């Protein structure tokens, strides 16, 4: 280059030696003209901008400060994040259940059954499961009140004591009104109160009265009591209007007993036969093998006719009242007679005359001492209707000066509540200890709120000799006070501490005789640990029936009941979900579908299709209907009408528990108060009205929210598989449908063909078995699942929009008289249908159709056979839900938490108080994601971690799903199908080995970790086997104890 | 100047010269919009704004604003998606397949048809986007992007993911193809703008035409690229709707789980696409006075395509019923009986009437060459095709396996609003297109004039 003489110019400026060019000649790029350095670099600018953007956005989304205060001194046994369990007792009036409370970080979040209890046998009910949310009810009283003003306890105490003193001084009458009191210590506290104020009378009543039974036993045997029943020993069960599986007396206990008689297997091909005669289709009637619809005006005569049929067989004189032509009655009588001493007849009637005849029947059959235990009376219902009626009459007459309502609400739940309300206001002193400001508390001058049961100490004797304790699972949330302490304070007892009171009672009553060489504290701790205690319980004791009771009952029945009444009759029953109404403000129960009608959040009368047509009532599939006005006993209510298959013609049914007016936002003004329609008959409250009932259509439309709007089974064969006992005896695989797939040359079992390779589960293989024969359809599992998994409650309108969130539902199908193929006919349920219940939840398919369609792999298969949902990853295309053949996936259509729109229906996610009930182990799902049953994966994980920490294998029974735990009848069995010792393996008779050819071509038995395990139980089937999704949930066929073959479609 | 063929009707009537073509088409772009354009455009904007309101409320509150429920997880959203995608098929079919088959009659309609495709695909794509519960995440989680989630990746098993690929591919290719064709025409407008002294317009259209110079070499490359793109798009015409049909065909739901869907969906797509092209062109032709370019002959040919595809669709419907009976699967049988006689019978019979019976009227030459009849029928066909998708989606879902979960679907204002929103997008975009872009492919139309002039002189 240096040799050349040529010069290459970069441009003309170089040639002309432009000064501007020379200045920048050494630079590759000409300066763009920014001469002055502003002192800030580009980096500074970016830094500043980045900071500002971050600061602004952070400031904009500042999270509200939530206080979390750590323990200064950590209490023993309380570890953050690790739940503690406390045995306790659920008591609501006379309803009782022994429970175990799960407490996490000081908050009770779940209630399970206590398997140590010989009364409730580890079962629970929907109401028990839901009760934990009532603890966090926003409507609870925050503290005592005088009138409508908040007060402190000193003020209330001094004023109440002063007034009690005044009344006592002038000899005025004091009444303490309560529901049944199961607690011996409470009785003692009340006794102390009575001792101080001797004009006090303690009046017990029950919102749903069983006084007729109590009276009938008094008349029949000389002792007023209600005996224990043992359905488990009964081969033949006849119930005339008693809904003993859901509302009657002690349904948790009865369900368990009943289920033991309904279990069948290859080795046990016998089951009880159950006849039901009733007007409304109850849950119990839905489970019956033979159900006959009767009118309430016939009830007494049906019982009398049954007596006469049996008397004829026994060769004793019959009674004059009778009724002929009642379907199935003769058959029932024949079988009862064959099973003398191994049968039971129960009646739901509260008419003592009817109950006397029922006693006579059981006496004839020799059932006392075997299925009915008069020596082991139960205390669930001790209410005295006559005393209560007398009290209200006195109060009306101004003869009562002071009244204390102990956890009862007669203004709402007594037929004369309205009169009582007026009378209360005129009294010198009126006190309510209700923990909410209910109708009665509102009428009272003083509100002295009791603790919620989960905050209280108490003891109970639900059944003679069977005791139990309740202990606080949380420090009282509000300034409430144990009612017994209030009574003792007002009585001037020096040490009113109820805890030591209970303890002392137990010390003197039980410890003295049963110390077992322990010191009292250890003994007491053990009692608390167990929660239950037995002392002096024996089933012995016999009774002798007085025949004179029968003759007076006969004439009473003859006068009251009619064989052929015309005109419409009204049947009033306890609600299957909200019960007697005391828990109406619990949205878990309001959104629990009624087991029969599947209605939620609504009150209605049920009537038969014929009566509906006659009245011009039309129901459509969407629950749209009209209002009717129902008049009975001088009262008229306006309520929606729902056509109900199985409803006796000429009758309408209505449930109690609705129409609360002072209850809180959840249930306020839902439905009407059916207590007002009640009347008295033979000294007790009568739960029907047989004359003077008027039902008229009102031209007003109404829509009832139902979670299931298609009622019949449409002749399908692979969803419910059922047969009769007669067939089952011949072949335990009766009723099984094995769908076959046609290949080009042969038919093969559907499950034998698959495009998928399947899975190998090398550790656990979770599975579930659900016995359709022992599932009664009660719905306790639905509530348990809701509580365990923080399932959102969406309210009536969203249910009408078919968007309820339940992970587990109970499908209820009615049979139809139509032939398969007649689809229009199949949509119409039979007049008195057979009913089938099927719990339906995520089936955890091994070839899950939801997993393949998710574009982002938010739902995947676990190495243990679970179909799992990753909420974080979900983008909400809903493709998985569409492709789910079982329709168990639930989408978050809205934000259900922290959203005022759902404040009323879902307080657990929308109020500070309610949020305390949420299970911290389960995410509250955000808007726009899919959710579904996880097989309680949090429980599986806890179980696995515990086993791992203890360096052992996970044992069967350590992991129990919430639904399984809640099931009183044990219809749900969950476990590891890879564990040959597990209950599920044994129940399903799983063959854990398969034959394969090894490398040498020899046949070899190897453990089968795959998805196609051979199931040996002939009753076991998978729903929709033909589509090959291979669920991990097996159902056991439904067997009805009917003669002959399955009849209906 | 123009000559007419002895054997067939001329494709362009009115004796247009090459200059006439430039003048007629470019005039629309250059002149101030007509009053009728303003009215139509204004109406589209109103639709768009109302739709946007519904979309915003839905985004704010949640998918629950729509009428969907636990049983029917898709209804109007995916119905509209499939419907719009179907409409989007005509453009590519006309521009690609007819190009390969050298069907020259396509030349005056392909521009508008392709534009329609682009807009329809945009509308279609909005539904899978908005139907997601968490749109803000779905946008990128549904794409196979490298991420910080470790092994977390999209699920290649999912037909919805295939949709993402199918739609985006189709959209990109259609867009490129359409734009390619526009380049020489933009250059024409630029040249005219230069001649008329409109500097801004010249600048804009110059940029849009990428400085097209009209050299022979450029033309040659243009032709080659057009052919290559046509070749690329041809399989897309078949694949896109095939993949959309997989959303249903690969599922287990009776009424969805059927192998006939791919051909049936493709035929249906072409059917509805042609109907939509007709609806739009009949209006455009009238508004922009293009009767000489879009002639009765064009309309008749498109109507013949409608008869053919309509009949294919009809046979598919009947085949589905036959297979349901022949297959003897109870759930499948019920699904089809329920379609025809269940609570949504009216949707089914609307579909049958609109899609199977009404196109058969085009066997009458009088009707298929009648503008008014064609216009009405083209709308009826699209109503029918909407019902077809509704019937497939909703009536299959609302009553599937377990009778306990059966339910109904009732649309809300927000379902309707979402649909209106896409109409707003579509028409707003179409009217903007028809005002600012040459609605007929001038370059190609000029070639037909040339081609016909080479034929034997007649009369």
C-alpha cells in the first residue's frame, strides 16, 4: 500500500480539506451532533425509568396489611401448620354426634366423626359437617345486649339478678325454656338456678317433637321414654312415615345399623327387606325395597291394619280400626311374622295412639329386647308438647313474669310462636342465651349469648350410660359466655366456672367408681382424649305391654283417621338439609342439594303430578314453577310448588326449617315458616293436616334452583348397574353390564382394547370403591368435601345457571315406566319410582380424556394414579370439562372469594370471620381456572410424609378422604390398590399378579403395577366402561331386595 | 377494445380497456368516501363499540357473564370460532386452489375474498383467546416458548394446541399472499397519485408497494412467488378446518367423537366461505359500481360451488345419522335423536333447512343468476352454518353420558355482544379495506382483458 501513489478519498471534503472534516477525521462515524454532555447517561435514564415504573406499580398494588402475630411463648402441642385433633361432641338441641375437631393454628376447620363412640359409630351428618362454619357466622352476637344496645356482662348480670330478685320477691313465675338437654351437668346448673328461684319451671320442647312416642311408651309400658333401636339386627324393616335415615331421631346411628343389613357380597347373599309407607318421598323411602304411598289421614289405619294382620297370625284379637287394600302391607306382615324378634316396625307419627299400636306390633313380634331396647333409652328428645303449650298459654295470660330461653327459638319453631313473641314483650324479664340474635332473642330484652359448641365445655348423656364430653377447640371468638355460667351467676353460685363444675361432676359421679388407680388429671385427660365414656350402660331390661293402652288407642285412631278422605292433605317434615331451621344461616346446608328434590336455597311444597295438573301447576326442566297458597289450621303461606314423583296423591309436602326472619344474610326470608301450619293432636304436635287444607295456585312465577334437572335415567345401562336380591342370590354378577366392542371377527370386552400404553404405578395406586347398596344418598360427604377442599358456594342464581362448584355430588335417578328407546316417555318418572343414588366425583381415569386435551398440560397424571389439577397452570379453556364423560369438573366462572357479589352465599371466602374456616392446605382457586376432586391429595401427602418421617411404609387406613370419613354407612372405601392388604384390595378382590413370559419364554407371575388389575369382586364395575377411560373408582352394583327381576328402566 | 369470446361469457363486461380498469378500481381509493360508505362504516363502528363494551365487562367480571355452565363449557364462543374460520376458507380456496387450476374467473373476486379471509381469521382467533378463563396467561402459555418453568411445556396432544398452530400458520400465509397481490396495485395508485400531484398519497402507497418498479424481472418474480404461495396455501385449505374438527373428533363426547368430521368440516367451510364472499361482493359490487367486473357469471359459478359443497354437507349429516344407527352405541344414538327431537330441535331443523334444502334451489338457473335470490340465500347459508356448529357443540354437550348432568344453554347479552364484537371488527376492517385498498386485483384483471383480446375477433 505504501508504494502506491494513488490516493483514495473518503469524499470531497477530504479533497478540499474541509475543516469540519479534519476535526473528525479520526472517528469512524461522524458525531451526530450531541455536543454537550447533559451529565446523565442513557444508563441513568433507564435506571431512573425502571425505578419509577417499578415504584409506581408497586405503590398502586399495595397489599392490605394483615396482622400475623407470632406466639411469644409457644403453647405446648401447638405448631404452626400442624393440625391438632380434639375429641368433642356436636350437640344442637337434641341432635347429637360424637366428633373429632381438626384445629389448625388455633382455628377449628373440620369436624370428623369419632369412631370411639358407640352411639354415633364414627359417622356424621351433613349438619354436623357443616356446623364448623356456624362458628364463624357473621350473624353471631358479639357480646351481651340489653335491648338493642351492646352491654357488658356486669351490666347484664346485675340487671338480670335484680329483676329475678324482684320477681322472686313477689312470688312471680319464672320459666326456663329449652330444647332437649342432653347434658347432666347443665341439668345440675339449671337445678342450682331453680334452687335459688323456686318458682322456676324448666320446660323442654323440641322443634320437631317426638312427644307422641314418649307418651305412647308411658301408656304402653308405664315408663315415658324413647328406646334405642337396633336396625342392624332386623331382617325386615317396616317404617310408616319414619325417615330414620335422614331426620328421624338418630339418623347417623340408624344409617350405620341399616347399612350393615344392606351390605351384600359373594359370601353374604342376604340383606334386610325394607318396607316404607309414607306420603312424602323421603330419603328413607327412596332407599326402601317396597314403598307404598299413603295419605296422612290413613296413617293410623295402616298401622292398625298391620296390627290386625299380625294379630291374625298370632291368634290374638285384632282391633276395630283397620284398612284394607294397602299395597305391600300383607306381604310385609307375612315377612314380619316370619322374622319375629328379627324385625322392627317404626312410625314417624307423633300421635301417641299410632305409636301405641306400633308398640303393640313390636310387642307381638317380640322385637323388644332385640331390635328395640327399652332398657337403653335415648335422651335425644325429651320435649313435652303439653308443658310447652301450657307455658305459652300461661305466658299469653300474663301469668309468667320472667323467662329465660336457653338456646332455643320457640318464636320461630313453635306453632304458637307468634303468640309467644307478643307475650315475651309484656314480661318483666326476658332473656335469651342464643348465640345469634334469632327471632326469640330479638323479642327478649336481654341477650346473654352462649358460646358456640366448639367454644364450650360440656358433658352429654345421649343414651343411657353413654357419656361424652365436649371441649373448646378455640378460645371464644366473641364476648359470649357459657350459658350454664350465666345460670349459676344469676343463681348466685360462688364459683360459676362451668369447666370445673363439669369436672367436679365427673369426679364425683364416675372417677370415684372407675379411677383404675389413676390420678384424676390423668383419668380426666383420657376421658377428654376419647371424648366418650361409658358407665352403667346395659341393654337389659324388659317391658310388658299393657293391653288397655291398645283399646284406647284403637278408639282414638278410629276417631282420627279415615280410610277414604277426600280433599287435599298436608304433610310437614323436617328438612333433609337445613333440619329444623336452627342452622338455616349455614350456606353449606343451604347449598346442599336436598337428597330427593336436588333443590338448593329454596322452599317449596311437593305435590304429585296428578294434583299439579289438577291445580294447573306446570314445572319445567329448569325448575320454573308457580306459587301456591297453602292454608291449614287457620294459617296461609305462599310458596313454590314442585312436582314430586312418589308423592302420595292428594297430599302436599312441606318442610320445616325455612322462613327464618332474624337469621343473618344467608337465609333471611328464604321460604316460609311451616311451623305456623302445625297443630296439636292428642296432646302432641301433629305433623300433618288432614282436613281444612286448601291449596290454590297463585299466578306468580318462581324458579327453584336444582343441581340436577334431569331426573330419570333414560334407560342407560352402564351408569347404574343394579339387580334384585333374588337374581343376586343366583349370580353375584347379576345386573352387571359388560359392554363388548365388535372387532372385525369377534366381540371383545371394551376394556381390553386401548390405544394407550397405560401407566405403571410403582409405589401407590390410589383407588376408590363406592357401594351403591350402602350409600343412602344423605349428602354428608358433599358437605365434608366442601369444607375440606374450600369449595366455593355460589348461591341460588348461579345454581340456576348450573354452575354449582361441588366436587362431589350425589346423582339421584328415578325409574320410569317407559320402555327403553321411548326417549320422551323415559323422561317421565314413574308415579312411585324406584330411586337410585350414585355419588359422582372425579373418577381419576387412568386414560383420562381431560389430560390429553389440555393445551397447557394443567391437568396431568400422577405417578400414583391420580388425575391432578395444577390451578397455577390452568388458562381456563374448559376443554377438559367438555371432554369429561362424568361432568365432574368445575370452572371458576367468577371470582368467588373477596367478591361482594358472593358475600351472601359464600361468607367463608368473603368475610374476615368466615375465612377462618378455610383449610390452609388447599388453595382457594382463582377466577378462570378449572377445579375438581383431588382424592384429598393434601391428606395423601400428609400421610406419606408422616410415614416417611417415621421411616416406614404407609399403612392402609392412614389416608382417608373427607368423603369417606364422613360416610356413616361406610359406603366409600379409599385406599392403595397396589397394597394387597388394603381394604380396597380385599373389597374389590384385586389380583395383584399377572402372568408374563420372561426372556426364556417361561411363564412367570409378576406383580401387576399396571392399570389393568384383575378385579375379582363380581359386583364391581366402572361407570361407562365402554369408552375405555378406565377410572380408578369402582362402584358396587345396587341390589334391591325385591322378588323377581329388575323391572323398571 | 374488448373482445368477447365465442365460447364463453366474457369475465369482464362493459368493454373495459386496461386504462378503464385502473380508473374504475383506483377511483374508489382516490375519491372521497360516499355517503353510503360512511353510513356502513359508522354502523360497523357502533357494532364494534357495543361489542367492545361486552368484551370489557366479560374480561372484568369473568367468563360467567356468558351463559355457559358446568355441562356446556363451550357454546357461542367456539361456535363463532368455527363459523368464522369456516368463512375464512373461501379466500384461500379462491386465490390458491383456483389459481392452480387456472380458473380465471376468480381474478375479480380474489382480492376481496382474501381480505375477508384475513378479517374472518382475526375474528375467529379472538374467540379461542377470549374464551379462556385466564386470557392474560393463555396468550403465551399456549405457545411453545422457552420459559423459566423448567420442563413445563405445551401439551402437544391437545387439539387446541394444534388449533393454535393451524390458525396462526393459516393467518400468516393468507396475509402474505394477500399483501403480495396488493403490491402491484398499490404501485398503480402511487403512480396515479404522482401524476395527480398527491404527494402524501404517493408517499404512503409507495411505501405500501415497497417501491414496486413494474420491471419485467419484478413481474416474473411476483408470478413465481404467487405460485409458490398458492402451493403452500393449498394444503392449508384442507388442513385448517380438519384440525379445527379435531377439537371435536378426538374427544369422547357422543356427537363429537366421529371420524367424518374432517371432510365434513372442510366442505362446510368452503360452503360458508363462498356464501360470505357472495354476501360481501354483492354489496361491494353495488356500492362501488363494479358490475362489469363482478358479473352474473361470477355469481353463478360461486352458486354452483355452493350447491356442490351444500350437498356434501347434507350427505355428511345423513351419514352421521346412519352411523349412529349402524354403530349401535346407545349414547351416540341418543345424541343424534336428541339433536333432531330434543330441546334444541329448532336449531337442528334450522340447520337442515338452511344448509341442505335451501342451496338446492340453485339448481334453477333463474335463481342462481338472480342477484336478490343469491343475496338472500347466501345469508341463509351462513345462518345455517352457524347453526351447524351450534348443533354440534351445544346439543352434543348438553346431554352426554350421565343424565344427572344434563342441562340447557341460554345465551346472555354478553354472548351476543362477543359475537357482535367480531362483526364489528370484521365490517370495520372490511370497509376500511374497501375504501383504502383496491378491492379488485387490477393487475390480474388486466390480464384477462389481454387474454380475451387474443382470442378470435368476434363481431
